[in-house]
């Protein structure tokens, strides 16, 4: 199996991404990784890395001289930068030279490049992005988190089918519990979009538990939560913002007394473990679902462990043929 | 000034609400409070309270034998229970026997009763609920948090005008900074509703800072954030859910080692202060804006301090004639 990794994406430079790749190679002996980026630069950076697991033979380079910056519009970026890491990555998948792409770069451009190069899966109206949110129990997959802002019921319904298939594979769940994000658990609660989607989901053979509220996202009793990309993106960003602000406020309070400062020294290890548990950047990546291939978007501030996890996720989705499973699930409803 | 308090609302029974009323009376000598509820029951409960500030003379009772339960639909509740605490409260305001209503009960029914009894303010298409969110700096007011699920640009625009007027009074801000909740700060980002609303806000004389993202809600750089009631309710509930889950996860980590447990004992005071800072239930109440009168909804789990704060808020809005200010602001745009 061969995974292409955008070595120029992410906020922290190629060293961290190469480190993530080496970790993934040590973990999975069946894997090769193609680093996407300027050849000379990557050769130089790889030479600086310590190859503790003797895995460099499985680390390849694909020359991609251009990088999409975070300020660019996705449409402009894929039109003008044909030799960017992201575009070259999906070229490799299209030509059968790689099985999946992982990028911590511009998520909009990655999605646009994936659709342009690979097209949509049979039966899919709108591909979307599925992201894992931490909970006290197992993580919950929210879809869509930003690719589709104005949705129709059929789109949300397809998100449910796709995320359910993906979640079943990634978390080895036979029948993931699917909730529809609304403002009350009763079937009649929500806006027009939600009311119609509720009906579609109720009539399906998905394990639909009904409408769920914002509170339930972090409750740990759900596997998949369905929403449009506008609501999903705001849910994700508001969670990140709250987590950060709360940490700062707690720090402010601790700094007010010596006693609390000493307490903090004793508690620090638990704190670090906690931060890791709630840090979105640690949760591997967000799969692009609905494209005719495998692509995973990582948070820009991902650690090398998160990059390694995302590569592992990509391999799992390739190996288990997630797209076959999605097409099969969707076909039930089209022929029905 | 006379504020009516729903003594049967809230999760914790009338004692806590009466305690909140007594606190408010001790704090403000100009105030009278009318408790709404079954007369005999309230008399009995008041007799059990210690009137440390000698304020009981300003604590009145209005007999309201019925209570709306959380399970009832707002429409049913106001149709069938004409003698409920909520309906009697707005009757008092309508008849000039009270200046405002505060309730920690059923928020949908409270909003419905307010519209039914008092009607909408001149120029207002849709009244809504404005709620304060804690940040590291001053709290930010989000509107709407649940009253209106399917909105048009004009509705969101009016929310901005109303919340800006209210925020200016409650927080003594001359020109509150208003952001429009979207999925990117650029004017073109967001769904169709947001793009059109952006234009309306840009052309207004509000202090409009542009689109803001979910992350910015807790950043402390905004005074008002505008969104529809669907997005606002999910933002509020997801925040509450995350805060609760994060606390649990941190506790889990602390319980894993003796060292951390000891640290926790030293840090506990800072922790309690922090919890109070991020607890929505502590932030007074959420004003109903756009109705022809003053109404404030409190969280069901409000403490007596929060109830006291909400009563203070209501008094401030009455005293400063928030509705005159809203009508005046809206009139600018109607005649323009």
C-alpha cells in the first residue's frame, strides 16, 4: 500500500510531517509513503532525520514545486497551481501510483482538488468532510464539518450513510448509532431541513436514534452526528475556541494563589494527559467522503503522532474498501 | 419598580427562587418582587425563609395555580394553562402591575406567552432570545439562541440591532462590536442567509466588525454575535456539553494518581472559581428581545445568585427603557 503525504501542508514545516511519516512506516511494514513537495528540499530534510527503524527505503519523493497557501481560494488554487502538492497527490491516486492522500494543508483546496481529479462516487450528490470529536467514551464522527454550506435533505441523508459506513470501518462498529443534530430530541423539533431529513433517516435501515441536541455531541452515546457544513464547522470551531478559552481562564485562576500554583505542579501530568484527550489536532484526520478515492485532511497544528494516526486511518480505509461500502449502501436507496 | 418572578420555574424548587428574590431585594431598595405561584404554597415557603435584610414587605404574591412542565409544547401550554405562572406574569406586565417577568421555567412557553400577551415591538418581525456567553474578557451576547429556526436576512439584521441596543445598556458600551457568525471571516464566506445578512449589516450604522468564526465567540473581542436560533441553540448546547465532558475527563485523569489527587486538593479553590466563570447558569438571564415589555429567561439550573442577577438585569432594562432604544434604532432603517 502506498500513501501520498503532503509534506508542505501544516503550520509546523516538513520536518514534523516527515517525522509523522517515519512513525507510520515503523508501525506498518506493508506501507510505503510518497512525500509530496520540492524534491531538493525534501531530500535535504530527509537526510537530517534519524532513521531509527531502517524504513527510509519505503519513503519516496514526488516532486511538487508549488504549495497552496491558506489565504488562497480553493477554486483559484486548483486552477492556477497544477503542480501543487495537493494536485500532484490526487494525480498519483488517479494514475494508480498511490492509494490515498493525507494533507494538513488547505482543507478547501484539498477537497476541491479531490473532486476535480477523482470525481464523485456513484450516487453521491455532495462529498463532505467527516471529523472525529473527542468524548469521554469513544469519539463521535460529525459530518459535514464545512464542505457544504447550503444543503438539502437528500445531502444530509447521504452524509449519514457515508459517515456510518466510514465509522463502521474505522471503529469496528457493526451498526453505528446515528443522530441528527437539532434543537430538541422530538421529531418535530428543528428547522425545515432537519424535519425533512428526519423522515428520510427514519425510513432508512441505518441505526438512526433520532434528533440529538448540541449537548449530546460530547455525551459519548453516539457514533455519528449528521449536520450541514455550516452548522458542523461552527460546532467544531466553537468547541476549539471554548477549550482554549477555558484553559486560559483556569490558568488565570491558578495564578492567583501560591497554594494553587503548587497544586498545579502536582497535577500537571494529569493535565497534559487531559489536554491530549480533548485536543482535536491529536485525533488523526478528517476523511473526505464521497470522492472516488481516499483523502484525509489533518488539522494544521497536528502533531507528528496525529499525522501518523491519519496515515494509519487512510491505510485502514483503503484496505477495507470504504468506498465500495458507501456505494453499496447508497445503491440500496437509489434502487429502492 | 416591580419585577414578577416565576417562583415555580427552575429545576430546584421555589426555595432557591425565593432566596434569589430576597438577595435582589436586599441589593436594590427601590425594588418590589411579585412571586408567581400557588398562594398557600408560597406563603408557607416564605415563612421558612430568614429575612435577614428586613425586605419581606417588598415581597408580594400573585396567585397562579398552574405550572408549565418542560415536556409541554409552548403552544399547548399557553392555550390550556391560562392560570400558569408564566401567563399570569405577562398579564401583570400587560396591566401595568409589574414592569418585567423573570422565569427559569420553560423558555419556549415563556417566549410564546410574552408574544401572546404583550405582542411585538413596532418594527420587529421576530422577537428572539439573547444570551450571554462567558469569555476571558467581558461576556459576549449571542442572539438568537433558539426562538427562530428558519430565518431570513431581515430577521438576523433585526437581531443585530436589538442585541446591540440591549448590550449597550447592560454592559455600558457605547458602540458594541457586532459580529456575524459564519465559517470564515471573508465577506463571501458562509451560506446564502449569511451572505445577504452581511450586506445589510455592512450598510448599517452598527459597529459591524464583519463575519466571525466559531472560534471568535470565546475570544473576548466581540460584544454581540448574530446567528439564527438553530445555530445559536446548537452553539449554546454544544458549549455546555463540552464544558461538562471536559470536566469529567479532567477528573478521570486526576483520579489516576495519588500525586494528582493531592494536587487537586490544593487547586480546588481555583477550580471552583473557574467553574463559576464558565457556568452559563451563573450568567443572570437571557433577555427576550422584540416583545412589547421586558422578559428574562434563566437557565433551569440557575443558582440563587444567578436569579438575583437576572432580576437586576431586568430592572436595568426597565430603567433604561431598552425597548424605546430598540424601536428608535429599528425606525432608522424602516424610514431609510
